[in-house]
């Protein structure tokens, strides 16, 4: 009977240690931890010629959790205010486009342990894009008179993103994240494709 109690007790302790133990020695430093990041964004359009290219400087954040084994579940939110500046077209004196673009993606990925302090996170995301814009132009008629005409609009649609992000562990709680993302965003025109570079400060908790 004593041996049975010892065996049952040992099994219970083993299960408890498995549940509450920290990341395994060979796992990424993000394993069994929540992570949150915030930082700057720089987007570059890959589809030139569209009427409104929203890729510019912006802000973004990530929030997620890495389970035992390295699988990552997260949410990424980005915002890009933009000013297209003045552009000249035949029949008009100037065209100016201003507005913002926002994206929110639910992400699924994997944290690859490269070293004790370095992780490579690969993710795919699916979500929504939303934005608003105002387009103002000064048009000149045949008599030489100019008139400023403005139109605005909103265009909520879908977004898909693929991301490659190295994470560098710099302290017990903090890390740096560099991010490169290929994003198809249908919030402007029929489709706007861009590549986004990011640099974030992150916290592990």
C-alpha cells in the first residue's frame, strides 16, 4: 500500500511539475510566456500606380502567447497616417491625398530557437483593413478658372500578412523585435500590396 501511495504521489508531482514548470531548456525564451510589443513601422508599396498608396511611417503593436513546443498565437495591430503630397496630372493643377490606414491580424506561427537569447518568429495572419481618405484637386476649366474639388471615403476590407521577425532577449523581461512583413491589403483600390519593416520594444510576462 505504501508503494502505491509513493507511486501515485510521484506521478502527481510529475504532472504538477510539467504543468507549472518554465520553458524547457532547449525551447525558445518566449515559450510558455505572453509577449507584448510596441514600435514604429515603415511601409513600402509593391504595387505602384494605385490612386492611394497608404504605406508610410506608422505605429504598431503585438500581443500573443507561445505555448509549450513553440507554437505562437497572437494579434497584430498597425496604423499608418499618410499624406500623399502634391501630384500633378493633365487637366489639374494639383492632387493631394491624405488619410490613414489601419490593419488588425489574428496570427498563427512558430517561435524557432536559434540561441538562448535569439528567437526567429514566423507567422501568417488573416484579418481586416480599414481606412479613410480625402482627395482634393484643383481643376482648371477651359476658361482658365480653377476650382478645388474634394472627395472622401472609407473602405473596410480584408488583409493577409506573412511575417518574419527575429526577437533578441536583452533582459529578464525585455526583448527587441525586428519585423519584416509582406502584406496584401485591400483597404484601398482593389488591392494594395506592401512590405512593412518594424522595430519594436517587447516585454515577456
